[in-house]
């Protein structure tokens, strides 16, 4: 299997009927970056900046953060990198941060909620990102946006920092794009203007699935109980894509599901044209996409959604027929 993936390394991730899907990697360490070129991915769809914070005994200084972001961009050699601002709390706990004891940390003080309540840290990270990028394009994405006002408040911090650094004489990018992760069902119902105002969206399927079905992603008893390819969830995702498409806003999917062949084909079938996944999954997903007709996958998924049935058996059969399982 590995050999057949290597063979298509330089080929596009394109279905038999010509639909192109951009495949990106998820990363979080500088040592992840060579994978980008090794697997022939289009860019980094999710750079988890909290990894630098989680792997040290103390808070990294601004200069350390900026140095890392600069080196990540060096390693990307011009390929796009989407930096996600600190996503801590819930399952990601900083040893040196005092935090309240919470009964439901997944629903608690985490991610952008921490960033907005402690704007000092978010500002520092914005400065580090802008300084690390210098004149190069910069993509910044906020985790766990549940209300559109949170996006606007966080974006203001980044754009104000950008303006201030420029006024102080720093070389700053003229290509700054600011986006949001869609990880809570609430954001799917944000206003039309929100969908137009974000520069891009990325569906965080790990969290979105857990909140959609109210099933803890870390609880072995329930985490596999609800299928990513169930009709209700696929229908929900399809509606989100329709809203992004109507607004002309690029949308990608960056949860673990994107790295599995059946899921990737179904996600492409409902309209995702960008998927971000762990590097080791790129070959498998590209092979699967190249083996199928998007039109056929779309019929399967549309029928499943309409009939309330899981799309998995038919997608699986299609991939098996194509020799891509
Ligand atoms: C997600 O929730 O799908 C996601 C990509 O973010 P994380 O897994 O880091 O929460
Ligand atoms: Mg998440």
C-alpha cells in the first residue's frame, strides 16, 4: 500500500471526474514541517501553536514564539500555513497556568475564551505571529469560536496589533487573512454577514462531532457511538458548506476524520475542496479520491441524507470496487 501511495506523490488529488481537493497537513512542531514536502501536501491547514506551550515548563517568551513561527514559514518554503492561536483548556492543560477546577472542561474555559479573557496573551501571540512572518503572507485562525462576537473581538486584537507594529516601523505583511474554526453547532447558525466577514473557515470535526452528538471525544464508551458518516451529521456539514459557498468564503475540514478514506470521499462529495489531516494519511486519501467519481459519491451521500441512513456502507462498497480500501 505504501508503494502505491508513493507512486502518486506528485499527482494531484483529483477524482476521476476531475474534481480537485487540496490536501493539507496538520502540524504542531517544527519537526512536523518536512512532512509537508515529503508527502507532497499543498500546505499546513492547521498549525497547532499550543504544542510549543505544552512542551515547556514555562510560558514561551514572545521572541521564542516569533522565532518558531518564522522557522515554520521558512520550512514551508512558500506553501500556505494556517496558524491557529492558542487552544488550551479542556484536554490541553498548561502545567504552569492556574485554572479553575471545572466539572465540564470541554464546555468550559478554553481556547478563544481564555484568549479573550486574557487579552495580554493573545496580543503577545499576535505580535509574535506578525513579527515571525515579517513581509510574508500570514494566516491566523481562532479556535472554538462559538459566537460571532468572539471572532470580531479576536480579529480586532490581531488587526490592531498589525497596525501598531506597522506604525512602529516593523516590516509587516500586506497579506493578512483571519479566519475561524467552526467547532460548535452554534456557529453554523451565525449571520450571513459573519460568513462573509471571515476570510476563511475550517471545520474542526473532532470537536464539532462531539458537540453535535453530545458525546465526549475522549470517552471510550461513547466516542465511537455516532458515525461521522451518519445522515444527520453529513446533512449538517452540507448546510454549513452551502452557507460558506453562498458567502464566497473558503472552507476546509481539519478534524481527524479527514484522514480516513471513506470520510474523505464523503466530505469531498458534500462539497469540501480542502482537507487537512495528519501527514501519514495524505497518501491513502489521495489514492481514494483518485479512484472514485465524485458524482457517484455525491449520489450516495445525497440519498443517505435524504433517507436518514448512514452513507458508510455504500461509500465503502464503492471504494472496495475501486480497489481503494
Ligand atoms: C478539531 O477539533 O477537529 C481540531 C482540529 O482541533 P483539535 O483536535 O486540536 O481540538
Ligand atoms: Mg478542536
